[in-house]
C-alpha cells in the first residue's frame, strides 16, 4: 500500500481514537462496538420494569385511601428511591455499553472490555497471531435482531477472544480474515529477511 496513504490513515486514526496507542505506521481498519439494538433492549427492559413498578405503586396509592400523610409520604419516598436507582442503572448500562470496543488495526487486535464500572480489561494481540475469525448467533433474539458474538482464536496458547452483542456482516468477517492473512504473510516475509 502507498506509504503516503498509510501516513494519512495513521494520522486520521490517531485523531479519531486518541485513547489508542498506535505505532508509527499503524492505523485502525475496524472499530467494532456493541450493537445499538442490544443497548435498546437493555434500556427497554429497564423502562418496562420501572413502568410496572410505577403502576403497582399507583394501584397501591389508589387503594389506600385510609393512609395518613405520613404513610403517603413514606410511599413517595420509596417511589423516589426506585426512580433514582433506575436512573443510576441506566447510566451504568450506558457506561458499560460505551466501554466495550474492539479495534482491528493493520497490526493488532485491541479489545477493551467493561463488565461493570470497576471491572475492565484491555487485551492487545498481534493480528498475525489470530488463527481463526468467526461470528455466531445463538438463540432466536440474536437471529431476529441480527447481532451475535465475534470470536478471534489465537495460535499457540489457544486463547479465544470473544466480543459479544455485536453486529458483524459476512463482508466484514471476510475483510477481517483478509487482514489476518495479510498480517501473516507480512510477518513471514519479515522472518525470511531476518534469518
């Protein structure tokens, strides 16, 4: 590939993804995140749970005409606490959604995973170490909503990196496989020059 084009792509990747520590001639080929459909399902479930809770409290309040002011205030406090907890849960869901990214560069696979606000991991592997790239969908919901799990298996210690709840088209998977093949060919060429 043209050296000038690589330089432009590198500068663009540094600008678009400032948190990544890219090498001088490295650039981002794919930036994969969790599916927005998955996010909407999570937030939808949270909103449905909150709506059911509000409905139950409304029914309880209407049925308790004999409650004094202290009893009603107590129910309002409980209701307010539930709403605050639901809002905090929504913020945590959004934070976790944004904290899960998979970057495939021309040299590396960079996986940023967050399972809670205090549990994060960062995995960086050479693209040439990837043996197999696959995409799977398990269950009716994943099939209908068109999201699933991207799986990258490595050579040697047979570590498998998975990135669940993402949308990857067959074309994207082919492009990822081509990148892996090119990285392996380049590494083989570099090994031949070294020896």
